[in-house]
C-alpha cells in the first residue's frame, strides 16, 4: 500500500463522519445504542471539528515524501486510530455500544494497521 492511499482513505472517512458528528451526533449515537446528554453531544461536536482537522491534514499531506514528516504523521495517526479502536472495544464490551457501534471500531483498526505499515516496514 502507498502512503498516499491510506491518507486518502482516512480523508474520505473523516469527510463522511465530520458532518454527522458536527450536526447530528445524537441521532448517530442512537443508532449505535447510545443516548447522548448535552455534555456528550458537545464533546461529539468537538470531535467533529477534530475530524475536519484530520481530513485536511490527510488531504494536503497525502503527497509528503518519505522522511521525518511522513513518519510523524504516520505515528500520530497510528496511535490516534489505535486508541480509538481500544476505546470502542471497551465501550462495546461493557455494553454501551451495539454491533453497529463496534463497526466504527473496525474502521479505527483498519486505519491503525494501515498507518502501522509505514511505522514498521518489512525489511
């Protein structure tokens, strides 16, 4: 896989989810089996803003050459997505999310693996 490919995939995922998180997080989380209070909806909207930043970094950084900048981006997104996957697992196994909520975790997992390929290349 090329670095550009994983960056474009992540940009597309962020593009798909940021409007949902900014404008209708309560409805989205209801599908996953979670009811949001006012504080949680506020945090979900802040997360939507984070997704905009991630999307822009992925899109404008997709052509970065191999080197320390690319490694920093890969390291950031690897841990970001890995922590997201672990958080989803915790909430799934404690009964907060249903299977639809767990499916979001698999998106995180696939992205973490994708960025991990660039952190730990095969020799």
